[in-house]
């Protein structure tokens, strides 16, 4: 199985699937092609919350604002999985979630001479374009890694151990007994506003209330525990404090977006 | 084969696919993740118009505004298919379409102790979150049903026969010889406005006209039978009267949305 | 493998996948269901830039503003691939890319008597609706072609050689030594504005500048070679001159949309 994640929308994922199918007839599984566009931190968050639910697989990930620059193309081996994508940090939180500290990185060698036509089975990959490495570099690399198996990465002529890489870490919340200060990590499609405050800060207080940036809001286990269109604070599926509106958008209700600061006080 | 339908947009379907892949390497087929959000009636309509085209399969469906409340999680066995989702009526029209009156319901048992990490192969499923039962309950249940086969549901320790469930029925139109009164059931992505008036009300009159809420509109077999941007009334692929605009949006052209009343008079 | 491409958005592709699954349990691969709606030229462009990356496969394509009129339903055999869709030109650029001049067309016979219920395995296909031939004609035809194999098309009772068909050609740019006049062929999801001017017009001048419709813009190999929000001209992954904004939308930055004229002068 090879999974695909990108911020491409439509139709570029199709060409990547074509290239992957040049390498394998294994199942191709779309994770998302609507990752927050060119937003490495939010995309990294969603990848970390999603890819670890798969059994060991090759995961192709392309969120790549630096395409065509000298940023490396990489493969990360972590916990039996392989992550293939750009060296811009977007893969790192997932690598840590999958492998703890035990992950290893490989640089993907590329060749300057362009490919002939639509063939993408040459290895190491050729730089056919400077704008679509998902098709020209990452999809061939995912196909190659799937073909040889993740235990053979060290022996591959196109892969080279890499020690120096771009990291990406989520900011940590400051959590006290009755107050916490943190950040909005991501906003989901429903408008649920996901903070970096651990859910444990509020779980003992369900049924009570919490003051969010000055406004007192009920603390509830589920969205539907408050009336439709009402604000609530809950613990989301990622285990963090989430600001929501039942059957509405939490980001609009709280006036917050990714990157904003939040201050919580238990009542 | 397991199909997936939800109102999740992106990226939550990815985690469900990961969990399903913990249970099976069978093909995962996306039906839609853009069902009308938290709109049980429109979603139920689209599911009924779509899932019966599949050969017998397990269908995972998550449109679930009541997630985390005490609504049941259910499996419905109907016509060789299994439908897995929340007990809020969204599955019922499809169950009737697949099985006539011959469908059977099972309640999915859940356990309060949360899962460890990302493993979702425990059965009965554990309530790891109160906000994402697609990942924590329904995907494991779909995996389980796929694994044991739909003839074995009665013997499963985590499934229990259920007689009392939420129903959902579409309103019926009142149809006379030359006039019909009904409702807009759904609006599709193109803006085609789908009513509950049976197509048989108009099929004899193609080439003529019909008065829709006071406006006279040509009655045509295909969108392109009228000029671009012109209103028309036709019979859609679901067999019902549909209000449309050739190469445009019928909902805008007629000023209608799901749930609105319509009155039709043959000219 | 059967690939699916359409301008359907959601949820109509689901019914097509159901019908395809009545014919085969082969892998179904979504290419895109967000092709530019009812826009044959832009859709034809994206199909040509995408489908040739697949190994030989059956490609179901539905962009069909003339559904229900007397336009033919066709299969094109080209370079080992089969393209199945409407005879409106949308498949032609892909057919030429796959097969050079060596492609062959077949008309799909249809029967007026409608199908019974949701069964779509009758062949030749029955016209169950006049609004959704993706489900009623093209998906059964793709299933049939996949089943019999592309070498057997001549022997099939439901397929008939066709010599007369709708063509579609992209306009050609007029390219001189230091100036070129062309057209915007397509705008991608990022806003990158793709012209019909061959990339070779600018590749020797990377690092320099080009005047686009009167405005002087840097000529760069990659988006990130200029500052965020800055205009640039580059060569896109299709090999053509592309007008872009680093981490922004080129169509907005240049005030252009598909079909607009462009004039380029090297500085």
C-alpha cells in the first residue's frame, strides 16, 4: 500500500498516481489532497494525526513551497513505515510519532538530465521539471521504496544517509493548575479549533466551564452536549483541548485562526 | 471491498482508512466525503441514490452530528450489504432500497476504556474519543464486519440485535393529473434541484412546459435541449422531477434550496 | 486498473464506482472529479497532462455538457490505453498524446429500454436516464472494455468503428526570437497560469526578465526563486511558460484567466 497526501487539490494527484502505477499495482490510498496549502505546521499536524493509524506503509507526502530550490528530497524510515517527501520539516512530527527517536533519514539523489516523455521508472529520478517534484521525484522514490522494501534503503544507489535535516516542532503550551496558555495548532474543515493544550487540563472539569480569552464557555464531552450554535470547549480526537461550536464553526465563534494565542482559565 | 462516505471533507477520512487497513487489505473505495454537512436528510438521499449501485459490500457511513451522545452505533444488514454508521436515520432509506422490508439492525457494543495509541483492532471497540467515532468505533466495526462476513453478525460478541431505531423518511409529494405539490429533497453540486415529485408526472409532456411556483418553464429530456443559462424542468437520474439550468445552477435560477416547497402545474 | 476523471465533484462519482464494481474488482483510481466544470478545453488539457503518466489502463472520463443529446458515447484505443467518454473532443488531445496518429475510435451502442433497478451489467448499455450517462453508459462501457481487453474491441457487439468524431485542438502560440503571442490554456488550483507558449522560448533566459502584457517580471526556474507574493514567469511541469506568484495566485497577480491572450517579450 502507498498512501498519498498533498496540498495539491485537483488534478495534480492524478499524475502522481499514474507514476506510482508505473512502479506497482499495489493499492493507492488517498489520505488528503487538501492539506492546508503551503502551510507546513498545520500540514505536519494533520499528517501526525493521520498516518500513524495506518499499518506499516509507504507514505508519499507533498507539501512543498520550496520545490525547485536546493532543499533535499528525503525518505524517512520510522517504525516500519517510510515517509517520502521534501526536507522542510513537514514529515518530522509524523516520524517522531511513528518511530520515537528511532527514525532514520535518507537523501534522494536526483539527476539533472530530464526524463524522456512520461516514463518515470528511471532510478535515481531525473529532474524533468522544477515545479512538480511530486510527479518527477517523490512518486518515483515512493515507488522505488515500495519495490525494494524499507529494510533495503541502505543498499540503494539512489538513497544516501542524511544526518542534517530541517526539523519542525509544535509550540508547547504552558499549563498550570487552573490556567493554561497556548496556541491554535490547526483548524479543521468543520471549524473546530485545535489547541496545543493537553486535554488532561480540562477532563476533570467536564460539565463545568472555562474562560477562553476572557469569555466563559461550557466544558463538554461532546459537541451535542450544548445547544446548536452554542460555543463549547471539549477534548478533540487528537487528545488536545478543542474550541468548537455545536453544528457550527468554532473558529468563527471564537474569532481564532491557526497560530493565534489562547489563554484558558478553569472556573 | 469497503466503501467510505462521510461529511468530513479533509483530512479525517485518512485516519478512517488507516484504521480499516489495520483490519483488511481489501480495496477501500471513497464514495464521497462531501455529503451535505450534518444534514441527515440530504445525506440519506445521496446514500440511497449511490450505495445500491455497488455489488454487496461493507459501507462505512459517518454523518454524525450526535457523536459522543448516547445515540447508538449500528450495523444494518440489507440485501447482502452491510451499512455501518450512527443510529440517526441516515442509513435507513438506503437500507430500505437495498433490502426492502427485509433489513436487520445490530447495535455495536463499545467499551469505555480508551484504546492504546493508534491501535484500533480491539473488539468490541474502545471509546478513545467522544468526537471521532468514525475512527474509533465505525471504522473498527466496518473492519470487523468485513472480516467475519455478514452472515456471522448474529454470532459476534460485539453486535447485538436492535429493534428500536431512528427512522428517516422523505416527505411524499401530492401528485394529481395536472398539478403536483412537493419538496426539494436535495441540490447537487451542479445546482440541479431535485424534488420528490416522481418523474412520471412529467414524462408524457416532454417538449411542453410546466409552471413551477408560478413561472412557466420548458419541460425537456436533457439539459442541453434548452439554450445555455436557460431554465428547464427534466427528470433526473434518480427518476424524480429536477429543476435545472443548462450549463448553470438550477437552485439559483429557481431561487430554491433543500427543504423548500414546490408547486408544479402542467401547461 | 480503471481510472476515473470527471467534473462531477460529489457525490456522483460514487455511483460510477458502484457500477464499475459490478463489472470488476480491479483497482479504481480517482484521477480528479474537479475538472473545470463543463469546460472541454481546460479539462482536455488536464487529461492530456495526467493520463499519459499511467501504464496502459482503461480511463473513464465524463465531462459532458451535452449529456442526453445525440452526441455519441465513444471508446478510443490509443497506445495500449482505452479512453471511454463522450464524443465532444475532451478525449482527443489525450488520444493524440498516447497514440500519436495511431488511435482508433469506437461508438458505444445504447439501447432505449431502461435498465431494471440498479443493475448495470446489461450490454450494450440501456439508457436508464438522460442526465447521468456516466453511471448508465460510460461506466458500463469502461467495465466492458476492461473485461474483454482492448484487443477485442472490434469483436464486441456493442462497439462500432467510428471515423467521424469531434476534434479539439489547443490554439498554437506564435513564437519569434524575442517575442511570443499566445493564450492562457488553463489555470491550476494554485492559480498558476499556464500558457500555450513553449518553455523553450524562455529557458535560455532564466535569471533575466520578460515583459508580460506590458509588465516586466523576473524569469525564474522555481517559484521560490523570488520573494513570497512576487510575480514570476517560469516553465511549468507541462513544459509550457507559466505565470505564477510565489506562495500566491498567478491568475490574480497577472489578472488573467483561461482563454485570455498573452504577449511576452524577452528583455
